[in-house]
């Protein structure tokens, strides 16, 4: 047992020494070995396009937060798509059960710019002019759960509709609304005694911000301190196993 303990402590001391040897001394005259160039900054330009031509709601990577399961976002069976064959819609519930139906985009990773374009249609009679019984609202959300207080309303699409059942393009520049923090775009139908609302040909375009690089003094390129300690414990366990086999 003493042999195992000694071996373990020796390994840990050796590893700690090796780690400290990598750290730059304050009075060093030259850069430490691990002070190489940082990875180049990457600004990927990401685009999410969705025209529902997969005949599926939610499409792959998208999610729903549904309150009225009888009348959620789904592939429309009435009406004509803006593009292709299919579009998404919410139909009104004739039982007048309240509807709060959110269709969430895939996660937008660290957006520092953001534009959203989509086409929608519905009834200005039921959703705006004669009765304001339904809205198609667009939110930015910190998660894909609707109504937990971290949503920001950025647009109401029915405000733009020129008439009943007329496909209308909403184009939103939302760069001022993002600051490099992960977001979802939510397309939200809400109403009671409303009317069918259609949605098609969505384009979400954003630039992804860079992850801040934080370099620890004790950091080494491959394993790091935690990795080295983990490796040390692993080696000690292996040594203990070998010694125990030898009796
Ligand atoms: Ca379509
Ligand atoms: Ca409305
Ligand atoms: Ca939320």
C-alpha cells in the first residue's frame, strides 16, 4: 500500500512540475513554447432557408411549442403555397380554445448580424381590420420555450397584409437586436376565433461571432492542467493494478 501511495504522489509531483515548467516565468526574456499564433478569426455566414418542401412541420432542426394540440403549426391542406408545393399554417380552432403556437427556427449561434425574410398570408377580416382575433408575431427568443419571459417581439406580420389571403413578404433587419448571443427566431400564431395563417419561404441570414479566446497561464496546448492530473490518476491506477497483480 505504501508503495502505491508513493508511486501516486511521485506521479502527481512529476506532472505538476511538468505543468509549471510550461508556464512563462514573470522575468522570462523569451516567449514560452506554447505562445504560438492564435487560431485565425472565423466569421462564418450562416443561412437557414425553409420552404416546407419536405412536407413536414416542424422541419428537421426546427421545433414547436404548442398549446392547442388540435390546431398547431402543421403542413397546410387548404390554400396554395407561396413557393413549391407545401407551406406551413395554423388553422383557427372552431371550439375557440385559445391558441399560442410557436414555430422555432434552429438555434442561431452567436449572431452578430441578422436578417429574416418570410412570406405570410391570412385574413385581415379576422386578424386585423374587423376583428383583431389573431396575430402572426415574430420574436427573438433566448430558448425555444415560449412564454417564459425571455422573448422579444420584433414584428407583427398581419400588419403588412394588403388583403385577405395575399402572400406578403416581411423583410426584417434585426442586427440591432443581436449582440453575439445565441438566439432562436419564433413564428408565433396567437388568437381565439381567428383564421388560418400561412407561412412559407423563410430565409434567416446571420454572421456568427467569434468565441472569445481565454488563455490561462498554466494552460498547455494539448491536455491542460485538468487533463494532466486526470492522466496522472489514470497512470497511478494502472500502476496500482500492476503492483497488486505482482502481490
Ligand atoms: Ca413552400
Ligand atoms: Ca392581429
Ligand atoms: Ca423563451
